[in-house]
């Protein structure tokens, strides 16, 4: 994000904002190799090379990791051209600029991780890390064993076959059925498209697990910071290379039972 140079210098701990103005007007600051002396000038500390007296300026921002229960009706983008609410609107009190790791559809609810740790975010989103994501899906009507089998073995979508998934029936009423689907891919609207492909109509979609992080009794709109041990576990996992630990037994492996609705 573009910021005034004096703000960047003070955030980087070079000097106070007032002193930074003098440093700028004295011609000691360069942006991408060009000396800048105007006080209104802006730069982006993430993408521009900023130097003072030839030395690189770096902002050591505190790393923040947020686990949010995204409610339905929020966009996982940083801005919405249609003016719809965005997930970061919910993060009251978080000063750092955090970004969602991956996406959940506007109409999907559930666990979403946000961070300003670009390296960890990129690693977790990379297909080679294949983090398990567990979804609870309410579909209208009933789900047959054959549909469960097809979802589990992989279904053909426009962008190719889906990888095998862990699919389990959870509960059913006369009108609806809940199933759990655990996937490690992260294709666009994947769970909805998988269900459509086998003739199921999704009425509600909730991500209840992201790797070892489970939704537990969090409520829509609630968020918490990850514990240092949780961050370490995620980082260890990604540092390990493949990121695939031993397979877990589905979205219900570690969470409160889903009640019949
Ligand atoms: N699959 C979907 O269809 N939507 C999501 O938001 C996440 C997974």
C-alpha cells in the first residue's frame, strides 16, 4: 500500500515523522534509485526499494495470524467493486493489514485464516502443500451411497477430475441431509461444483476445519489470534516440504457433533 515517505520512515524506526521530513528534504531518501525531496511523495514499502543514505529501509511489522469465522454475506477480497462487506471489516482492533489465505465464496461460511505473513500465506496456498479443508454441506433431499462414492472417488469438473476426497454422511431430516467433505485441493467453488456434478443441490456450506484448526463453538463473525504454538505447527508443516501429514479421518475428526436440523 502506498504511504507517505515520512510515515514509512517513522514506521521503520528511522526517525520521528517530523525528523523524517527533514531527512527527505535534505535529499537523503531515494525511491527505486531516484532521490525524492518532496514531502507529499508516496511509496509502497512492500514493492518499492526505499533507501536512506543508500541503506535499505525495512519495516519490521509484527506478524499477525487471525482465525475468523466468516459469516455468509462477506467477500474474501480486500475491496469489493459492488460495495459488499469484506471480511476485514469484521476484524475490529487488528491494526495490521492482514490478507485472507485463500477464498471462501460470498455464500460460504466458516474458517478463514488471515495474516500479514506473506511467505506463510503463499506456502499454505501452494498446491504442493495441499492443506486439508473440511466442509459441512447441507444439501436438499437425500444423498445416496452412490453419490457419496462418486464424491469420494473424484468427479469430473470442467477443469478436470477432482482428487479423492473423504466424504461421510452426518445427519438427515426429511428435507435435508448434512454430509462432510474433506478435500485438499482449492479450486474455485470446488465443493459446490462437486455436489452439482453428482446431482446434489447445496443449501448451506460451512468450512469447519482448516488443517488442524477446527471451528469448535466459534460463532459467525468471531475471530481469534492463533496461539504461537499453532503458528509454529503451521510453519513446521510447510517447512517440511509436502505439507501432507498422516491422513485424518474427515472433517468430523476433531469437533463437536453436528445436531440434526
Ligand atoms: N468450495 C466451494 O464451493 N466454496 C467455497 O467457498 C469453498 C470451497
